[in-house]
């Protein structure tokens, strides 16, 4: 659980709130696929069966951690590029290089102006915080952007971006919409998802999750909401 402490008040992160969603069958299927993949790749390696199956059982953890490392590295390279710092691409992992070059292709195609990068925002009204990847300006409008290196566009991305927009506006940052730009580790292509037209619906979904979090998941966070109870007004 990630917590931001701002002016002595603890705020759960946007991603922590979204993690309350049960990934259920989808996650179990993926873990099973990672186990089968490991067995298929190592069946004739001479490894004894006990070790083979034990490694296969835990292969999803290795794949998950590697994906996380790739994502963190890509985010770091993008931040450096936005700040005008030199990025040495010679020794990068192939997946990282593909994602970074994909970012450069997106940047060149849309010719955006970067206003902020890695900006932390919080909402006193609702009781959450988070860090969005960038604020850009294009054709006179401002968009919060979140970079993704996941294998697909997921349902949680809309509520995540909408929560950042809500908190940013509460702090007086002018925002017109929100985007997710996904960089594919396999193909090196980028995919854009614009959530600007459905912010209210996505934010409503996030607020339901936030209410659930404060009601059932956090009793020890130093935040007035844990004392006062839920203060969210969620649209019907």
C-alpha cells in the first residue's frame, strides 16, 4: 500500500485505491500461462521434476518483477528526455529500447509541449493522492498523460487518469482531458487512449472504489476520513 504524507495528513495513492479491484480469474489465468510457458521452455533442460515444477510455480513472480523493472526504466528515460537530459541507449534492454523509441516516435508525430513531468497531486475533498507522468499542451488544450508499458489497455486506466485530473484541478492546475499512451515492449509501436470525453463516468467509478477503501481497507491511516467516515458524494 502506497501512502503520501502531505502537511501531516496521509493520503492513499490512486494506484492503491485501484488495487482493491479483484483481478480474479484473469490474474489466475495469466499465472497459469506463465507456469506452462516455463515448463515448455525447460522441459528438456535436464532439470529434475521437483525443481522444474517449483520454478514454474513461481515464474509469474519473475515475469512480473521484470515487467516492473522495464516499466520503471522506461518512465525514467522518458522523464530525462522531457527534461532535456542526455539518454544513452547503447546498453538498454531490447524491450526498454523499443518502448523508449516508441515514445520518441509519439513525441515527434504529435509535437506536444511538455508543461509538467512526474507531478504529485492530492485531493483534500476526497482524500487521495497520486503522481501523474506528464502534463502536455497540444492544439491549445492541456492533457494529463500516463505512460504504460503493459500488454494492453486495461479498465483501470480511465479511473486512474480521471482521478489525477480531479486532484490537479482541485489544486488549480488547468486540465482539459486525459490520455494514456501505451508503448508495446514487443512491437515498439504506441497506442493512445483518450479519456477526455468520459471523465465523469470514470471518476464516479473511482469514487466508489475510494469509498470502499475507506470503509473496509484502511483503519490506521492518519486522515480525517478514518474518523469522520466516508465523505464522498457519489452520483447515482
